[in-house]
C-alpha cells in the first residue's frame, strides 16, 4: 500500500456520481449506477401505496414519522442478532457516512482507494485531514497497513468501484490490531452476495469496539429515490451517531418500505439467483467482447473496466449517444482516464451493452 497525494479537482467533478438528474432516452439503459436490476420489489411498492392511505387511518404523510425508527431498528437488529440500541437508521447510508466523522471527530482520516468519494467528502466536511492509501498491485487489491496515526479508516466491503471483498478474518485482524483507530466499513453492496452474511463484520462487533458497519437498503431494493440505510455498532457509538441526525430524517414511507423489504424473502432469493448466474457470465462476456476492454475481477455486482486505445470519456460519450450510460470512473482517487465502471443488469440488458461496446471502443 502506498500513500498517494490527491490533487483536488474542482469539487463538482470530484464528487460526481453515476446517476444524474435529467431526462433519459425512453429506451436508454443505465449501467452507471449499481442498483439491483430486479427491484424495487412489488411488496415494497405495495407498502408505499398502503402508506398513502385510502383506508380509515390517515395517510402516513399526514403524520410525523417515528423519529427513532423503532420498528425498523428492531427488525434490523433481529436480522443481525444485535440489540436495537446498536442500530441507527438513516436517510440513505450517505446520511450516516456524513454523520460518522462528526460523531467521532477525527484529526486524520485514511481512505482505502480507489473508493466511494463520499468518505473523503464526509471527512473533509468534518474538518479532518485525509490520507489516501492505494494498493500496489494493478488490480487494486488492498492489504492491511499501519494507518500511522489516523483516527479513522474508511473502506468499502465489497469496495466500490473495484468490487474487492476482504477476507473476513484478515479484515477483522486488521481492525483488532489498531484499537485506537475507528474503522468505518461500508457494506452497502454486501447483501447482493448469496453468501454475504459470511463476509459481514457485523457478527464480530462485540469483539471490535472500534468498528462501525454501514449498510444500505437503497442498493439491494432499488430505492435510491426513497433513501434508506443503517449503521450497526456498539450501543454507545450508536447513540453518538444518532445524536448527529436531524429529527425525522427517515420519512414514514421509507420506514414502511424498509419493513416490507425486510419481509420479502422471495425477492432476496431471486436476487441471489440472478447474482449467481448473471455476474460471472457477464464478466466472461465482457472479457471476450473487445481487446480494448479488460474487466478487473470483482466480487460485487459491478465491474471496473480498464480500457486500452480509448479513453473513459470517449467511450462513455459514444455509448451515451447509443442510449447506454456507463460510469466514467476517471474521477475516483487513484484512477485515471483508462477506467469506466459498469453495473451488472438483467442478461438481455447486458447483451445490449456487449453489442454496443466493440464499436464504441472504435474497434468493431
Ligand atoms: C459504496 C457506497 N456506499 C454508500 C452509498 C450511498 O448509498 P445510499 O445513501 O443510497 O444508501 C453508495 C452510493 O453510490 C455507495 O456506492
């Protein structure tokens, strides 16, 4: 691992995400955001309809929501085998990522790059200095390192955009070896994996008091417009994190949707079946589709592609003219114009990207 300096580009480019507001072509396909292509589940849509009312009870939007999200926190706690007091529900995991360095002020934060840029932004906003640590190998596989006095370490597991998944024992050992450093582990994409529970650090929380795990419901259940996420940590840390949130930050519909989502075992099983079949198949297809495109190995539902002979903005621009959006990944710290990220979608949708890629690479 090496510490790299990050010349800060203008914040509007550094913090650019995949999905942008604005009109889309009617038949456009968006591979730029890592969302579950099977969602949102019908059960969640139904719960949202119900919460709009129509029966004798006033609609949920006409009342203040439970500011403590008690029912949802209890359900989440039961899923994870922890106490409800250890769960903090937020308006998307982003709200919690930003609350975290305010709740646990850090003088210095270390970010395992290349990764989700909000860790950087949250740290800077809370007044921390940020150090960027980049793996030495060209597939961006990180190894544990001495955070050298950083009070906070951020990492994604699996990581966005590389799809790197830490071996659980190794990661736990690393967290345990630096008890004075708080580790923020973002498991937003872990529930997509059929064996995700076997990789989660949540069951190890009791042995690791310097750990906060952040998870998202918006990715797995395709609810980015609704916003829902949560953090799991020790009860005392959870209380401090909760104190940073404005009251009622999680609206009533999001709470209802979350409860319905947790109940929908069929949707989870369908997602895992899709993941098992489609993710490895798409990797092989991407590898075979053009010599100018190299997908990096990933354990997540998205791939970082290394390009040759075409730049990320050229490729993204050409694909966009054909109604296909991919994520130009050149603004991730540690990456450059050789990288784009694509999400895995349904097989027939993936086929469309595979059909367009060779010509868009300028190499039909
Ligand atoms: C790694 C990672 N964590 C968290 C988030 C935020 O998700 P949300 O705030 O919708 O829960 C994202 C969104 O792109 C992400 O990529």
